[in-house]
C-alpha cells in the first residue's frame, strides 16, 4: 500500500484538496474585487452553482467578492502561492506580471463593439494570449466581459482638451497611463476598492469604468459629469492555479470545464444588459450628467488617442497589434 508523503499531503491541502484522498469536497476559493451584482460577480456565483451541481458535491466553491480577501495588487501573487485557487482579474493586471501582450485590450478605440471583441476573445489571438500564462504557473480558462468604458469627472469632457490637468484614476497599466497622458490628464494608479473615497475626497478628479462598475460602486454619487465614450474595453480572464488544476481528477476537471463554459456564456450575455441598466439607473438618479459624443468629437478623441497604439507597439508587440487590426478590419 502506498502512502502520501508529508510534503505531498501538505501540497494537497495547500491547493484545497482534502486529506482523505479526495473523499471530502475539494475547495475552490474564487476571489474577486467587484460587487456581487456586477456581471463578474454574477458570473462567479453562476460558476459556483454549476460547478457544485456538475461535480455532485465533490467541489465546493467559495466566492469572495469586493476585495474581501485580496486587493488588486495582491490577488495574483496569492493565486500563484495557492492561497486562492481561482481569480477573474482584469486583463490589465497581466502586464505587471510580465505578460504585457494582454495590454492590447487596453488600447483605446482598438475595438468598436462586441462583434469586434468576439473576433479576438473567441479566436486564435485570444487563445494564444491565455496560453502565455502557463509559464507563470497559471492556466487561463475563459474571457469574461464587463463592457466598454465611460469617462467620469467633476467637469465636462467633450473634447480631448477638457482633460488637461485632470487627475484620472487608472488600473496599473502602462497603456492606460499613456492614454491619459495623451489626453493631457495626470494618471493616478489606485486599487479599485479605494476609488470611491478618492473621488469623494478629491484625491483624484475622475476615472474610467464600464457603467456597471461605476453604478455598483456608487461613483455616480461623487462624479458630476460622464461621457459615454466607449473608448476602451474592460474585461477579465478567469484563471486558476496551474498546480491545483492539473492535480484534479480528470473527471472533476471535465465537469468544471463544462461549468466554466456555461457560466462564461451566462456572464457575457448579461454584461451588456447590466451596463445598459446601470447607465439608465445613473441617469435616473440625476447626480451625474451623461454626455454622448458627436461624430466630430469622437473623431477628435480617436485622433488624439491613436498615437498610443504606435507608442506602445514595442511593449505589446507590433505583430500582435497587427493581428488584432486584421481580425477586426481596422486599417493601420
């Protein structure tokens, strides 16, 4: 009869596997930084529901929203160490990890709409990007949408010059930093959980977010103006600790794959509706004035921000940018 070594048992416990040779439930801690009622939050709950059903109780999924366990800068390290098993970080988070290619999603106006987006996430470009995470001890399972972003601040933003001198909160991303600088703004990196207070106290003047994030974090209560620019995309990659995932029994992994496929379809289906509903709710609240760009103003924004693509080509990869252009039919 073979026995587990002490080190082997410790490794199993570290990754959520029970000490009774998988007789007890396998625990997956799924941590994220947004509210439960956002598209990502609802997607995580749907995955929990399906995973526990399809594995017939072999797997227990514990969802921790709203940075309950880890903030933005901490969660990837926690995953690599096995302190959590699953995350859904925004795509901008992979740049600081050393996988800069994901920052292609941050390039302003590189995709017009969800049709363009699907050509990337559901195609060979998206799969090749997820595969680059393997070397970091991470497996990429899926892309989840949040949506296209609006700009918010305490002053109107109709043309690029309106951003001059504004302190704008961004995620940690060289692309987003270059974007704000191209508009004449001063980029400020802050954890998502700190943004409301920073806006409320004037530490920053404004930020960018899909409407669902803006609404669920109550940012509309502390922002007088917003422009529905749809200039950039915010999405997530659902990822797991590689050692944990590859150590699962094959049948369990297959059941979890099925749960992930279905929860991904669910999360992405509701993302647009959640953003539409959130935008309508904020307009109804009346605390923020929302502005739609005219075609001429939109052209000004595009012209001001297109140089960011060239500026960041060495960082992201000129070939990758070209592949995205070709996939969505954009001219150089």
